[in-house]
C-alpha cells in the first residue's frame, strides 16, 4: 500500500505541475494575444503567434488531465480518514476538469475565426471574451474541490488545522470570484482581496504537500467514520 507521505508528496508535485501549466496558458500564452475591447489587435495577435496560441490549448488540456490525477491521488490520501470528503473532492475535481475542456471550445473557435478570412475580428474577440467568462465560472469548481480538502484537514490529524481553515477560506474566495465578476464588475478592491486569499491558500497547501507532506505518518480521524 502506498504510504500517506508518498501520496502527499505526489499530490504536491501534481499540484505544482497544474499551477505551472494553468498559469502559463492563461497569463503568458493567451495573455500575450488577448486584448480586451480590441478585436483587430486580438485577431492579429492570434495569427502572429498561432503556435503559442495552440500551445496554450495543449497546456490547458494537460492541466485538465493533471487535475484529475491530482484528484485521484488526494482521494487515495483522504479515503482512509474521511471518505465523504475524499468522494466530494473527487467529484468536484472531475466536474472542474470537464469544465476546463468544454470552455476550450471557445478558444478553438477563436483560433478558427482568426485564421479564416471568412470570419471577422469581432467574432474572434467575442469567442475569447466568452472563454474568459467561462474561465471565471469554472473557478467555482476550483473552489469547491478545496472545500472538502480543507474540511478533511480540520477534522483529521492529516494536516494542521490552520491549513484547513486557510484552504476553506480560499474555497469561499474562489466561489465568490465569479459572483463579483458578474454581480459587482466595478468592485476592483474586492477582486484583489479574493485573488489574494485564493493565492495564499493554494500556495500554502501546495508548499505543505511538497515540503512537509503530512503532519503524521499514520493519521487518525478525530471522529468515528460512521459519524461523518
């Protein structure tokens, strides 16, 4: 049987790979060509950097695969100490990974319209705008999978309680982000607060998994399995 420490370190490595792939695709590759409110510049950027744009698609596809693998590893890690949390985490991860792939349809559409003279630049920008909004909506599941993770940390001895509380706060912030985007589009301060909380929470969890792994080699649940 795989040791809990090995599972935790493996989860940390997968989490890091997920963060690198997602950040590069969203901030570097797409960020270098997507110019909000400028259809001509966006379409021209995709044509000029078509290979980079295609690689961002590949990176997001790989990120979805890594996300599922992360969910499976964390399920194995949590299953023995909090089965309900482990199951909820895996379900949210699976739906979240699926939403990533479905949302990529808009980016593929932007690539097609930008490189085909039959379409205009406005269509390309619209598709990337939809991808951007879909990315924000998909963040709900990036938040929901953290909720059972944080709950398991609070209710078991696998991780320190402070980390569980921080991860739960990050989960709430992730879910709040699309609410702010669509309901309070001018609340820039709230957006900064939410992004800060999610970043601190996820980096803390990632670092703990990679560096420490788990708090104890053989975690013991604080309450009987039947009570959860």
